[in-house]
C-alpha cells in the first residue's frame, strides 16, 4: 500500500455532490433507509476515471493492476453504510479491486482505523519483507489493515514474488556495474519499473534492502 495524492474533484461532484448528499440524508432521516438509486449516484464514469488515474489503475490497498482483469470498484474508505453522509465526499473515494473491496466491506474500528493511503505514512505502519507484508513498531493499525484485507493471501504473495524476480535482474546489473554513469541509468530504469508496475510498496523496499549487496 503506497501513499497516494488526491487529484482535483471531478466537476460532476462539484456540481451535484452537496445536493445528492442532502437528498440522500433526507431520505435516511425520514425512513431510516436509502434507495440504491440515490446511493449509487457516485458510480459515474467521470468520477471513476479520475480515481483510476490517481491510483495508476491499481487497487489503492493491494496495488494489483485492477483493470487488466476486472473493471474495478469505486471504494469508500470509510464505509458508506456506517457514514452515509460521506457517500459523495471526494476524499472518501478511491479505486479498489473486487477482492480488497469484499474483504474490507463495512469494517470500521474507530479506535484503530485501517490505513488511509491518502493520509497516512504507510511505511510507518507496515513493511514489506520480500513478498510478505507485516506491521511494524507494534502498529495495531498496520496489523488490522493487512489482516482485514488479507494482504498476504497466496495469490498476492505469488504475484509479488514474480515482480521481485523481474526486479532482481535489474538489481543484479545495478550491483555489478562499477561505471557511475551506467549505474545511474540502471537506477532510473529500476525506479521507473517500481513506479509503473504492480506492488510498488514491496518492490521499493526490496530495492532498498538489496542494492549494493555484496
């Protein structure tokens, strides 16, 4: 889970978000229910496209490239079922894969919130050891995050390992060369690979742990 930066709010939400929220909350206060039609107004192409762009097409939680195999979901960081007022709040929306979305569902622990990739310094709570994600510094929030999302589920570990093996080829070249110019060029290639591919969090840590290894 890498740290993310929010892009500008889509014009559709600027124009309609407050009115949609007022309409939804009025119904909720009057009937204690919310119709799917009103609740799902956020599910628009204009909104999803910006979320896909700001996450580089990856799940905000596990960093799998979502659109390769699945359209992906607009995910509410704080569950809309618990806080319906946040249904159309731009800072509460992100892009997630089917598996993380369903693992997380309506989970909310107010005392130990799951990590928010837009607000938290994730590397202060979790760390990658090769393809494995663990919490650090006794971070309960980090542990809750990887356990609830099952960030070490077998398919994720296998996919991270394959990316690590691809990265290792570049790291070997980096470590073997003594030419500063060539070394710098390889590092640029490595950093570009880490940024654009799946599982950047794990790959970045792996590079830090293994560059210049004897």
